[in-house]
C-alpha cells in the first residue's frame, strides 16, 4: 500500500517536472523556430545554441518587481494566474506517456490514472482554464484587459463546441473514452486514426489553436489592438504563470492530438516515451509554423468562422462518421 | 473514518459552503466563483457514487460553459456589487422569498427522507443498482431506449428556446436600428473601470 502511494507520488513529480521543463523549452523552440522562419537566428547567447535561454528568462522574471495596480480586485487578481495554470497541468493526469514497464521489480503503468472517461476528464478540466483569462481581464481594472477577457470568453465558448465535436468521430471509431484503450487500438502505423479521420483532425487542430488562443486566433492578446490583452497589468512571476499555463495548454492539446490521432506512444525501435515526445514536438512545430505563416484574423471573421464554418463542418463530420460506423 | 467517508464528508461540506457563500456574496463575480467551487465538489460526489460520466458532464456543461456565460454577462454589464440587490424591495416580497425557500427546503427534506432513507435497501438505491449503472454505456443505453422520447422532446424544447432567443435578440436590434449583428460595447458600461 505504502509502496503504491510512493510510486504514484514519484510519477506525479516526474510528470509535473517534465511538463514544466517542456513548457520552458517550448518557449525556446518557439523563439528558435520562429527566428529561422523569419530569417533570423533566434536566441543564441545564453549557453550553447542559446539552450540556457529559458533558464535566464525564468530567473529574470522571478527577480522582477511584482506590480499590483491600485484599482484591481486584489483576491481575484492573485487567483487568476493560478486558475489559468492549474487546469492545464491537470489534463496530463490521464495522458498515456508510455507503455507499462518494469523498474526495480515494480510494475509501472505509463500514465498517472487510467480513467474510463479519460477524454471527457481532459475536456472538463480544460474548459475550466478560461476562468483564469476571464478573471484576469475582469479584475485588472483596465480597459485593455477587460476587452481581452471578453474576447477570450466569447472565443473559447464558440470554439469549444467545434473542439468537442471534432473528437466525436474518433470516439465513434474507437468505441471507447479511455485514453489507454485509444492508444491500444492504434498499434502499427496503418491503424492510426488519422487515416480514418483526416477531416476530423483538421477540425481538431483548428479548434484547438483557437482554444489555446494561439496565432492566428490570438485575439484575446492581440498586441496591435489591446496592448497585451488580459495580462496587460500583470508582471513578474504572475505574468509568467499565464505564459506557462498557455504553453502547458499547448502541450496538453498536442499530447491529446497525438493520443487521439497519431497512435500515442506506439512506434517501432525507439522506446515508447521517446516516440510520444517526438510526436508532441512535431505537433508543437506545426503550432509555431502556423504562427509564422498566417496573419491574425479580425474578430468578426473569427466568430463567423467558428459558428458558420467550423461548427457545421464538425457536425457533418460527426454524421458521416456515424453513418460509416453503422455500415 | 474510511477514505471514502472522508472524501464524501469533505466534498459535501465544500459543496454546501460554496452554495452558502454564493448566495451571501455582494460581488457577483465572487458569487459565480463560489458556485464553481460548489459544482466541482458536487462532481466529486457524483464520481464517488460511481456516476463518473455525470460528474464530467456537470463540470463540462455547467462550470465550463453556462457559468462562463454568466461571467461574460457580468463583465459586459460591469457589475461590481454596488447595485441594488433587493434591499429596497417592499416587505411583502421579502417575506415571500423566505416563505418560498422554506417550502423548498421542507420539500427536499420530505423527498430525501421519503425515498433514500425508507425501506431496507434504501428506497431509490436498490431499484437501479444494475451493472454498469452510471457508466457511459449504461446511460447511453437508457437514454436511447427507455427514455428516447423524453430525450428527443427535451432537445426540441431546447432548440425552440434557442430559436426564440435569436428572434428576440433580432427584434430588439431592428428597434434600435443598429446596422450589424456583431457584439458592441458602449462606453457607459465601462465607466466603472476608469
């Protein structure tokens, strides 16, 4: 009993540290790749190839003064970054990182908890993440923040519908909500669900980018109109918590996409956990690539696209898949 | 105290605490936050009863969607708890709200006492303790066989409500002679931010 608790605690620690390191190095990857795509070289001074840049950034942010403007709602202002940050981390509780393995004679499962509604759990916790942004916008007492928060609410509610519908095709084919079983049925590259649901995948990635407020759907923090949107008034570690939350959300979306469409940790030769990391990194690269390629949408275009294009297409995909599964 | 009992008591206390704080808050945003706390605790109770799906749906639908809309409306109107919250209402309407809430409490006590605690197996509990009850498969089977017509009727009701809401919103827009359907925020609603 005690051993089981200890193993679980160690696993939680490993996953949290891995995710936070992943977030830190996602910023490095983003700056490096974005730099190359814009014909620059990106960070290169701190350490070899600029590899220590995330560490330098983190240290800098910790030592910055934590400014709290005078007309904020203090409690909500302090809570908002945490609310933005925690749900993003929670979704990693049900993501399978690796196959089961033996270590020092103990049987260790490759995920923290195998819920039989794993995918619903992820949608439940990520749907709470919007409160962080909304409350930050509301409590800051600044017009830019408020507008950023309002935009975020409308955007995330609109795209959550398409986001949820885009994975129903996968669930219909897989006939399960458990993340472990989803990986199990996708053994071998020909069994990846992406081949059966290419359209569903396009819907998923589009809605997911909008859900995580990334370019070209980053209206809540559009710097050309809203300074920095909902986190305009934040500084120091509180500011960086929003950023860690955003990157953790991107990682979560990439991990879920990997598990749902690309066979999770399945792959030949290399250890499973490495395959998982490779697939997630490829996903993150697409995120950055899209950011460097597309200009930001206008707000009414964003809403129109969400409700009049993405939502009907997601419904259509669900219906066609259901009919196909029935036949 | 077993772990199960501890989780139950803890989440029950949190749920009731959240609900109480929610109705006693002046600040509407704080009230919504307490409601979310209460909902999460209720979801834990569902999970503990073996109805994992209901727990997840409670969070997705209520905490993740409906309450976000509440917060959205509060932010649009920029309520900050200074508004008239019924203190100046006539005594008769104040008395009415207490009477109605008392009646509701009495009704709940009556229902819970009559159904859950009566009988050897505990009333309602024994009827539905079938295999897979509360799981996704169990709910889906009941929903699409025994309760198919109520389920479909509910969805038609919701659809007509949506259409009604759109019609009413459109009608007001014509009266105000505004030109587009996009959301606009007028300057008055942001006065409190300055």
